[in-house]
C-alpha cells in the first residue's frame, strides 16, 4: 500500500515539474486571448489531474490545447475546477514558430 502512495507522489512531482518547465520555456512567447472550452477531472493513475480544454486564434487560424494540472487529491482537483468557468477568457502563450504549441498563463 505504501508503494501506491509513493507512486502518487512521484506522479504528482513529475507532472508539476513538466508544467513548470513548459511555463519557463514559454515566457517570451506572445500572448493571445483564449477561451476555456471544457473543464474535467478524468480518472488518472498516479494522482489526480484537472484538465482544461481551450481554444485560441493565432494569426487568423483557430487552435486548441489542453492544460493539465496535477493534484494529490481528487477533492483538490475538483475544487480547482469549481473555480473555472467554461467560456471564460484566458491568456494563452503561443510558440511563435509552432502555433499549435501553447500554454495557459497562470
């Protein structure tokens, strides 16, 4: 049983580190207006993940992305999603050389 809890913690740490690296790499990317299209907490192995689907327009073209945020507890992920409004505008950083690559600015 202890191994399972350790897997959850390791999964959380890895997901958090990956999100941090993406945020750091995108600091110089231009910001576009995005719109949240979905907010779900799908079943996940090794911890909980809240997923935000979003759409944005870059240079006249429509794109979409998924923002994943890790949580240790399902209740924490659900509380986070409870603060999210589908249809709300959000800032999205877009990779200049690859417009389909983006991250939500938090």
